[in-house]
C-alpha cells in the first residue's frame, strides 16, 4: 500500500494530471516528471511520447516479470539474433527434409565425414523442426504481441488525450524550437497562422493563445500493423502442422493406372505421359556428339478422381467420380481446390501389364483359343476351348534360390513367369505342367522350352504364344508427381500484405507536430517529428513566411541528433 | 481496471503457452512422420488374406508383433517359421503376430502362405499405405507393440526363434 501511495505522489504533475508509474513526460502538459530531468536542460527523450509502458509497475509480481521480459525490445533483438544464428547453422549441410528417402544417421557421416556426424548428432540436420528453433520463433511471436500491446495502447492514449498548452520545458527542450517577441494581438496571430498550417495538411487545434498542429499521425501505427502482419504470418506457418493443412509427397503413377493419393480421398490416373527430347541440333555445343538425351518437354495427361463411397474399405472397390483433368507440365500443375500435382520426374522403362496369349497345339499349329493374362492380378483358372488352364504359381521376377527352387527375387515385374496346369483332351487326368514366360527375352534366358520338356515329357503338346504386339499391353512409362496441399498459403500472403502496408505507413510518412504558445507577447514554437527533421524545419519556415515572419531554417535547430 | 488488465495478461500468456507448446510438440514429433519407440503404433485398414478388413482396434488390449515382409525377400522367408512357432506359443497369452505383406498381389502371397503353413493373420498392403505410415525401409522389419498400443521395440532384419521369444517375453512381462 505505502509504495503505491508514494508512487502516486511521485507521478502527479503540477498541472494536476495523475500519471502512471514509469511516465517520463506528463501525459497532459509534457512537463518532465523526475526531478533530475526537470533540472536538466538537455533535449527531451520523446520515445513513445514519454509514456509509461503498460506493464511498468512499482511492485512487479511473477506474471508482471514474465510480461516485462517479453515486453523488452532488447530481449526481442537478442532472440532475433539467436534465430538468425540458428538459421545459419541449418544451411551448412542440406537438411534432412530435402531428401526423399535417406537414413540420416548414416547419410551425414558418410557424405560429410566427422563434420557430418557432429552436425547430425547436434540435431542440426533438422534445425527448422528442432524444439529450440520453434521455441525461439514462438518467443519472438510472444514478444511481438506483448511489445505491441504494451506500447500501442499508451501511445494511443498519449496522442488522443492531451493539453494543447504544453509546459514551457516541454517546448524549449524539443529539437526544433523558435522563440520570438510578438507585437500583434495574440489570438489574431494564432488565427492568421491556422489557414497556413491547414494548407500544408495539418490538423489544427487551438486553445486561446496556444496551438497544436499535427499531421500524418497514422504513420505511428505502421510498426504495430507490421507486427500484426508478422503474427498472422507466424500463426499461418505454425498451422501447417495441423492435419490436412499441409501435405507434400512424391508418388509414382504408371501410365493407365488409377492410383490412390494417400491420406486424401483422391485418386489420380496418368492417362498418357509424353516426353520430347531436344534434337542433336538444338543441343548446346558442349553436349553435342556425347549421346546426351535432354528432355525438352515432359507432360502427364492426368485425371483426378474423388472417392465418393467405399473409400476406407479395402475389401470393396472404391467408387470414383472424375473431378478434374489437366496436362501437367513443369511449372504447370494440376490444381483442384488447393490440391496440386506437380511434374517431378519420369521413367520411360515400359512395364508389362497384361498379355493375351493363344494356346497352340504344337504339332498342327492349331490355335485353340486366347485368354487375357493380367500380370499383376491373374485369374486362378482360364478356360480355353476344351482345355482348362489352372494357374499354380506365379513369379514376378523369376529366379532361383540357394536350393535351386524357383522364387521371385523382387516384387517388380521384371521377369514375370507363370506355372500352369493344363487339363483337357489327350492329356493325363492330373494334367501337365507348363511354364510360361511372357517376355521373349526371358523365354530364352530361362530356357522355357527345355523346362517344359522336362516338366511334361511326352505330353509337351501345347504352347502359349503371343501373336503380335496388339496382344501385349504395356504401361509405356511411369510419371512421378509431387502432390502438395498448402492451405495456409493465403494466410501467409495476407500476413505479408498487412506487414507491407505497415512498413509503407511507417516509412513514407512521418508524424509531425507543431506546438505554439504565446505568453504575454512571447511566442514559443516547438516541433517534433520521428524522422526527416530537415523537412519539418523547411515546412515551418514556409508557414511562418505566410504570417510575414522570416526565419532562417538553420536557426530552428536546437541541437541533438537530427536526421 | 488493474484487475481486468491482469486477466488480459494471464489470458494472453496462456494462449502463447498453449499455441507455442502445440507448435513445438507437433514440429518435434512430426519430423519425418516415422513412428519411433515409445510412440503409438499408427492405425491401418488392410484387407487380410481371409478376405476381411483388419485394423488395430480389433487387437486392442493385446500385445502385437507386427512383421513387414515380402515373398521375394530371403530373410523374411527364413524367419517365417520362427514367427509361426511363436504365434502358436503365445496365442493364449494375448499376443498376436500379424504379417503385413509389402505390396504384392494376392496370389503370390496366398501361394506362399499355404506353402509355408502360416496360420497367423496376413494382411495385404497393395498401395503400401502401412509401409508408408510405419516408415518401413528395409524388409523384414518387426515392431513389438505393447498392449497399450505403444511401440516397445523396432527390429530391423531377420529374427531367430530365441530373440523373438525373448522380445515377446519382454513385451508381456512389462505390462
């Protein structure tokens, strides 16, 4: 209680105004509050117009202390410097997030040696996702909010509630001061100068023989508007972590297949992929004659589907509705309601999708019939004429294991092979086995005919043969697309735009104020601006000329650091 | 006025703590999206060889051994008998062994499972959704998940019978 009363006493100005703790200049008349300041004749400290910051207390408690910590501009500068340093460390080696598929624990030491190991161990390989970096950003955000709140409210009050007749000390200790003797009537002189000031764009308030002229006050709000923009920007960046607001994945789409886009209800079909290469003539000199193939254009004709029912149930076929289609090229993505598919890479190795072989009687060459064999998802049995073909085994990438048994050595259809059991007329009741390699090259490599002779012996009467390329279905190429969703981007732009507006307000306009008081013929003029002192001095001389006062621009200078 | 100002201060500070805390946690946990030891096992929704859809919920309250494998991967094939033996041994003690096949077609998997006499549930992942959400790169990878749904251990590479037995015992005794 007692310190409170004492502080009340200390902050009461002689003009009768009660100022909050921490006030430097009286809110009403502008007289310095502290005794030392009153006795000094130095220029006044005009920062925040001498207002107390909102959180300044005589007896701060825990919350006030935290608040004051974030309210300090000095602390904010330290935090920004630390963030800059942290950001720099993050650029020494590429970040983990720039790679599609690496094991960071081995990649960094292998690529960059000991330095890489240290870099990884310190967690700098994911600097921008580390807890300390995010904490710094959060603290800067907190500082922005609290600094602004602490200053903008008192400043608003200071600029809206004030006396027009300021204390003599307030005027004579400004950076721009002019004093002279006046012979005319005080009020008449004041009324004469008002139109001159108004013409220069000033808003003028008078109080008898005192005057306050002011213009471009809005520029004082520039920094705070910038802060609002920055806070929106920061919040938008933080919101990226929320589910559904941000996605970035790279997917392969073989030509002709509808593939789901994980974590969305969308499916995408690569209808056709085209790639054009530069001709030898178009290549730059250094590439000519080196057999280089440089793509000129690669384009994916894509169709986007949305799943409407049975989406989450893998036992059912999803029901798809076409929603968009677009020829995707580099820098020209498919864009459907914020879901974007960018061209990223391609692979022109054809993938065998299905073959339609004929069952042929070897001796006579008679074609018994055809059936379509899907490489990835074949049927268990096929009926061809009077013959039944049971699919016993399939191997996507045929090979032998250590025991000499046939196995698939990879899940990719590099060397697909099928083991059928053929039953029908002229064949034993248990059927005969027949190995089928759809790719011609595999037939020779794995000696299909010899295998079949061994398997069937005397009953090796049939063969499967593809008649012409029309019976072979290839996926000619695979396109790689970068699927992105970034729903926070509009807010990032909004934040940036507001920030820019704030910067323009603060940079291109200056808040200029001119005070005049006349005491029994003694005229005192003082002026304050936040920058461009040259401009305000010039403006004052022009205005004074209008009331027939010739003043030298330089004589207005009251010393101090004037820019 | 002093009191309301204090309330505003507390509200703003609380909001900063909540937003900031959320930002830090989501960023630190979200790095790479790969579940690690101590994390909850990501959910999946996959078609089993039995023709019905399986997800994590049906194994609630049970310890799980989730094995990612492929028929073409030699160490996966080698460890299958051990997994089969352990699945039978621990069946009555609320431990389930689940095999998730990495993107192969039904026929390849079905043929293999019949040949190898595997009776524990085998799920198909044709679009590699679970592979992605579990961040699996080498095969086989086996995750040991406690009854509370948290990953206790991630084993990369082939498992033998005794290691498997030891790990399951650890999993069960820790509950």
